[in-house]
């Protein structure tokens, strides 16, 4: 998931350099959403993994 967020961020940077504002804004939005989903899943995984060992 984090990989996809980084990929969309790179796409947004490349699109911004070439002047495609709409595409860059869309890619940044997708990257932000994927990063937040990654963080939520990582925290949930950490908490449930920690409880399983106890």
C-alpha cells in the first residue's frame, strides 16, 4: 500500500513538472488517501499483533 502511495506521488511530481495540473492534483489526492489507509492498517496490525502475543 505504501508502495502505491509513493508511485502516485512520483506520478504527481512528474505531471506537475510537465504542467499537467489536473492530473497532478488527482495523483496527489490518491497518494494522500492511500497513505492514510496505509497508516490506519499499520496501526491496526501493530495493535492486533501485539495483543496476540499476550
